[in-house]
């Protein structure tokens, strides 16, 4: 049976990869990735020579057909994202949909677990995580106001991703929406040299970034304590 491996890759430090992931990436016939340049750096570190093909949110229908042709050719394929676990707030989920739409291909979908920014941030946040709501990347415009209202009313820990371009606006909206007692944790550059976690009220965290504009870069995970 043909195999499609969903392989987690490092979110920062290139050593954050499992032995199994290195073996699978070495053994498959093809690796689908968001940016071949980024994945090539990972492969070079571990001496992996498997061919790469790009796959991202704007992949054409023609590329989809090519991927199916590869699978139809009985080749094993690995899917990776630029960082972390594929399909989690990631366009790779379309590959799963594509394969499931063609059961005649008899493809076995296999997870190779590893790094994930949201679980990594939750693990060091100090906030309860037996239950949590993950919102992925918040929408830029439509539905954004509704989500902040939902976060304010939620009785579970809430986690989401944010970009450096919007983190300060987001913290301002959280300040306007949340009770002052609600704790906000922002984790940035996880597992990288400049990894940092900032805790406090939404106002306190917002003021920190206002006074440290040089820290407003990288990738952010925002976690909000339960109501």
C-alpha cells in the first residue's frame, strides 16, 4: 500500500526533529514542502537527498494532478511544512482531502509526530491546558471582532498564532476585551536563539512590546487564560 507520511519538522532549532522523521524523509520517494529552500537546509543538515516538490496554499490544480499521479505511481510521499506539524493551521490539510477523495488509490496516511508551536508554548505557559481552544491564525478583518468577543467569554485557555505586523493591535484589542485579571502569555521565536516568553495582563504585555520594538519580530503564539 502506498504511504503518505505527515512529518513534523523543527519550529526553530534544527535539532528538534525525531530519529523517525529523519529516517522517513530519507526513505520516501518524494517530499512535498512549502518552500524548497527552507526544507533543503533541514535535509542538508541530516544528509538527506530525497527530491523535493513545492506545495503551498496557492498550488495549482495541475500540481494537484501531478501529486495524484505520483501516488498512482505507487511512490511513498512525505508532507512537511516550513516549521512544525503539517495540516495544523497549514495548507497541507488539502493534501489529506485530496487523497481521501480518491479511496481507489489505497493510500495509508501515517503521522510522524514532533514539534508544534502551539503545544510547545502551552507547555511553558503555566496556564491550564487539560482543555484549550486553538484558533490558528486570527482572520485579518472579517470575523475578527467576533473572535475577540469569543475569547473574552471563553471558559477554557485560548491559544492562537499572530504575526509581528499585527501583534500590538491584537494585544490592544485583548486589553479592551478582557478583564484585567486575565493573564496573557506571548511566546516568540520558540526553540531559537532569541526564544522569549512574556507574561502579564494584556496591557502589561502590550506595554512591553511598545517599549521594546526590537522584539516585535519572529513568530508569536498568544495564550489567554480562561475566564
